[in-house]
């Protein structure tokens, strides 16, 4: 039985991604690397992250590479189709970093604002190559193997139970929902998800370092792996079925300070 390494939201942080991958044990053709989405925005190098994950990584590891759609990829597709200023304009979403990365501009300085032309470019998402938009459109909404179900955000509830991703007529809740009931009370096949920063998940229910709320969240049947990479945090992964945890931060590093506007990255 092969191993699955589930990797959290990368958000343009190539250095964290490379550091995390080098901490994995040697991979085989029976293993899988499952990324739960959000490759774009916030971090300094979204274009390099996407290029590495699409082209370089599958050619350098024997393991299967599975790239899921995150809500940030979904949001940019909506921007391209119909516009969405409410996603593009707020600085906390990190769209400016993505624009600069894909257009070859300098990494934005802290508090730097886009020019008028840059705002217009972001509002239309026209700087993305057509083949990249097609790639984003084709990203799957979930993955499942013998170990777990992997989604970006979680599973929606219908009546007294949670719906399997394959049974959803509209899969977008898998990318966007934040449901305390799911985090606390879901029972069923293990679900691994990102999207909601682990710092706001119910740490009293976590069996993994509950004394460090910035760390990975391991509930009874759910595992949250968004440890705020791109927001001053780090990148996390979990190996199944062993439940071995890997991190891009240095061992013993103190938790990064959390600002009011980045406790719940979207």
C-alpha cells in the first residue's frame, strides 16, 4: 500500500515548498503527493510555484502528483469570467503579488499599492496565459484514496450528515466553506483539508501539539493543514497512513506573530 503525503496551502512560497519536500523520505512509484490547492497569491513567487508543481515536480519524483483546486484558483477563474473586485482589491488576498509574479515585476514591498494600470490588469485577470487558465479550470475538486478524502476546505452538510464530494451537484462548497460543525463533529472517513488556518480551529480537539495553535490540527476524523504559509506562517504536510507530520519551519522555531487580518486566510 502506497503512502500519501498531503501538502497544505502553498500561496506563492516557493522556498517553503522546496524546504518541505526535501524533508520527505525517499519516494517510490507507489506514493502520492496530494496538494490541497491555493498555489497563487500572498507569497512572493506564485508563478514559480505553479511552474514547479505543473512541470518540474512530476518529472523529478517517482510519486504521483495530484493538484487540487483551491478557492484562490477558483476566484481567479471567476475574475476572468465575470470580474470580482471584492476578491482582487483587498490587500490581504495577495492578488498584487500574483500580478507582479506573472508579469515579471518586482515583488511588492510591504504596504505598496498597485498602480492604476496594475489594478485594471488584476480586475480582468488578463495577465494569465490562456493555457494556465485552462489548467486551473481542469483542476479536480477532490481526491480520494484508501487513506482519506482530500479537499481544499471541507465537506458540506445535508440533513444529519456530510455529503461525499462525488455526490455534489455543485462542488464549489468543497473550496469555500468554513463550518465549525464540520471541524468539531464530522464522523466518517478521514478528511484532510486546508483553507482555514489551523490557529482558529478548535485546538482542544487536536491530538497534535495542542499547546501550539499555529501547528497542524489533528481532530478525530479531520486533519487541517493550512498553517498560514504566505501569511507569515509555514507549510505543513502529513503522511498517511503513518500520520507523520512534516513542516517547512526550522525545528524549535517560535510561532510567528499573528496579525488581526491574517488569522483566517481565505
